[in-house]
C-alpha cells in the first residue's frame, strides 16, 4: 500500500488497530508524512461535512446516446472481488461532480492533477523553474502579509509570510479564480505561529483560463465555497 493510500485510510478511520499503531508511530519520525496528514486532514473534514444534498445526482441530464455494440472479445479471467469502501471516497466516485472548490480538494487528496505550464519561463524540473508572481495583500485582511507564487509545468509553489497563525479549526485556502462563481481550489493549509509557510500543490489543466491566484482564510463551517475573505492575490494574466 502506498504512503498516500495509508494517509487516506488513516484519515478515514479505515486502518485496523495494528496498522493504525504502526502509522502513528511513523508520524513521530517522518516529517514528510506528518506534513501530508496535516495538509489533507481539513480536506477530508470539509468533504465529510457536506450535506447529503450536495451528493445528489444532477437534474435534467441529457439522454445518453446509444453506442454501437463492440466486437466480441475473448473473455478475460474474472478479477477478485474488492472490498467495498465507505464514506467520502465511495461518494466521490459514485455520485455527482462536487462543487468547484470541493472537487479540486478531492482531486488533490487523490493525487490526480493534469500538468500545464502557466507561461512566462521554462520549467527546469526543480524549484528554480517556472514563472514567479508577487502576491499583494488584499485589504482589510491582508495587513503585513506578503508572498510569492512560482508556477511551473505541473505545480504551484507558494511562499507566504506575515500571515496570522491559523486559529482552532480555521485554515487558509489557495485558489485560481475569475470571479465568485468561477474558481477552483488548489488546496488548504494551516499557518504556524511563525506566520510563514511554503506550500506546493498540483495545478489543473485549465489553469491558463483563470485571471488570478488567491489566498483566503476559511472558517470551520464545512462550506466548500470561497469565504470571500481574501488576504493575498496576484494576477495571472498580463494587463
């Protein structure tokens, strides 16, 4: 089982007692593992807090077009049955697409992201590649906050300083946006007491279509939408 599968099973409470004990022991010594658990915990919590109606099928979908039958193939040997999964993972695979923010968070947790260069420089495969943007404070919450966003071929690396530390249950979220109804979440994170943090996230395939990158502060209300409380922002398109 991969480390990401272990993280998801741990956060969803699907590990047995022995595996959970081994995983928690690893958390004490593996800084990367501890950081990943802390980064993905609010994602799982927000998705599990969605109302059942958010998972209902979309109404008035167009009828499916019948496809011609495929030519007969040699029967493959039967696959062994897989155990049923419960909770958020099962819902996300069987029900309607999530709202924009929750969908991006779900894809982030599953480790699925398409690569796309966001322009302005060549990705060299390391932290030095990509286009660098300066994030400016958004009043009234921006205050002394500042940051940079490095946009490379398949990821965004954001360095932030001067942010108020995350309060109990509160977190920050990174977005690509055009407006209040046209945006996508890249992931959420908590800011330590130092007010400084580095965050690296994958970027979606349509990233070039967005006008800005935005950092917001989000309350622990289970709502996957943007809180409209932005603290930092930078334009993605040349003015």
